[in-house]
């Protein structure tokens, strides 16, 4: 789909018809989203597909009523986590990509990046992970709509380790966002956008 057309047609939809999205579609949407850029190509995202009734109910219990209703009725629910074990993540990339990466890149992921990550303080790590999460989150949103579904991004839920416990996810991962999507007669409505003169400066 044309990118501008996709942007103009993408609007938040928070009510769904309950029809389940096939797992294969969800995986393909995530695969498309994971082509997003990331700082140092660290790809610090981790996706959890909540499919079982138990997982969905536990997740819904972590959100206020309106958001919980979306989670309970969506055709698909995906939770985006960030990997806080950055040095380990870097070495895993080197291990997984061993046959494709050059010797210089292997050294970069095995030695150089881990040393940098060890020097991150809490604020720097949080900002770093947040930016990477934002990049893949927007890609995921576009991939959902490009696939013919509608959806919404939920920020309002308990993002503490309670989310990890509810979904039985390793504590190295930090919950960031919930994506609810599926099919719906509601296509959403366009929201106000600031004019160019308010968002662009030329020097």
C-alpha cells in the first residue's frame, strides 16, 4: 500500500468484532515490523502473543476498564517488551548471525557493544530502549493496517514486573506497549494534525 495513503487511513480503533486473527497472520505482521531500524542494530524488542484465555484475562486485569475491554475483545493481542540485558543481546546477535556477519561485525557485537552497554546508567538505558521500542512499535502499527486489520496501541497498563508474571516472561524483558487489533466495522476517525509551520523550522 502507498505509504501516504496508509498513514491517512490509519486511525485508532478500540472496538472489535471478536473474530480471532490467525496466528500465522500475527507472526507475519511481527516479522514485517521487526525490519524496523534500531540503534546499533541491537533489535532490543521481544514480542509476546497473548492467545490463551488465561493469558488474555491476566493481561486485561493489569489495565483500566476501557483498555481491559479492548484486550478482551480484540482479535489479536501482542505485548511489546524491551530486552534490558543489552550486553547479552549483543552477543546473542553475534552468535545467531555468525555465518552472515563479517569478522569486524562479530567483534563489534561480541566485544565493543557489550562494553558500551555496561557503562549505561538507568536513565540512558531507559531512553535507549524507549527509542528502539518506538521505532518498532510504529512499524508494527503500519504492518497491522497494511495486512487489512485495524487496531490500537495501549500504554495504560501496569508495566512493572507484574506484566512479566502474568505472561510468564523472563524478568530481563521490560513491558512497553500492548497492541490490540483485529477486524471491526469501526474504521476510526482522523485526528487533528498541527500545521507545518508549527512543526518545521528552516535555518
